[in-house]
């Protein structure tokens, strides 16, 4: 039903019904934002990037050829937009800013902020959060191509065929890069989790 619904909405938009595009945005906005956030690791940048994706989709949708599913095409645009953002000078400069976790008026030590603990099992909760944070930080430290394939396969749970369609890489290349990326993750996380 989803693919057929997408085709109907796209054809309706091409025929001049702009509200059909709004329905596509509502349907896919969370998927696009989540992929942007996983790639950029910044909420505001992810919102901006998501908007940029939908502007690109709006401008290009009338030329959509239905050679792939709309969702695959959307993933491709999202991934490429995130890659461009990561390569941009502004993004690289911004990532060198000082974290707000540090108090610049002192010796540079992290600020201590009391945070109430409402969980029933504080040790397990903290442990799980730290493991999740460590894994995400490790994924973010990978080269961009490794990171994007790990996100698509292991986080977004895309099939190899979908990844091939999204990235334009050959299936052997995808498997090879994923193998190397997972090996790097194992090495970096060895002894940590």
C-alpha cells in the first residue's frame, strides 16, 4: 500500500495538487530527520538538513522517473545532502566550537550539574546510556562512507538491495565496506562493551 500511495501522491503533485506533497512530507519527515540526525549528530543541523532535503525533493519531484521507490530516492537525496553538509566549510568550523558542557570561566573543567534520577534502576540505566553513547560516538568517528553504510544497514535496517539503490555502489562493494566498518567498530569497542 505504501508504494502505491506514494505513486498516487506523486502523480497528484505532478498534476498540480501541492497538498499531495505536504502528505509526502508528513509521511516521511521523521525518517528523513532521523537519518540526518544519525549522520550529523546535531539537532538543529538535522532540522536544517531535513528542510533542505524536502526543498530538493519538491524541486525534483516532477522529474521523478519511478525507476526506484520514492522512499529509496528520498534516502539517496537525504544521504547526499548530509554528505555535502559534512563536507562544507561551515560545518567543519562549527564542529570545532567549544562544547557548552564546559565552563569557560573556570579552569576548563566540566561543569557539575545535578541531574535528578527518576529511574528505578540507576546503575542499569546509566550503563545502558553510556554504552549507547559510546557506540554512537564510535560510529560517528568512522570515515563517512563506513558511517553511512553502518547507519543504513544496522540502524535503519535496509536490505543490501536498498543500500545499493540508495548509494549507487555495487553489492560487493557495500558488503566489503560494511565488513571493514564493522571490524573497525569491533576494534574500537573492544574492552569497552
